[in-house]
C-alpha cells in the first residue's frame, strides 16, 4: 500500500464558537509543497446580494499549551 501524498491538500472542520461569534466557523490545516503545515480559518459571510461565501486566513499553527513542569515537591502547596 502506498503512502497518501497530502501535498497542497487541506482539511476544514466545523468549529465550536463557544459563545464567541468572532471565532472562525471552520478551522483546519494545509500542507504546502515544502512540507510546511499552516493553519486555516474560514468564516461564512453573506454578500450584499444575499449570496453566501467563505472568507479565510492562512497563519502559523497555534502553539499547543505546554504542560507546567514541576519538581514534584508539593509539601508547601498543602496547608494542612
């Protein structure tokens, strides 16, 4: 079985806006020819004629929140 080549391909998923209407309607990623991955964001808009369309942005991928490292000494954290 051959590997799938996803060069210049993208995927978009419906985004949960979680009460923030400024968040994109769809988000996803695209893989460029050089192998670099970018983030996609798309909003559903409506033109003056009433026709719906999508507008979007390409940006650097979002940084994943790093886990806070600890030395494992919790003795001062608990007051009892």
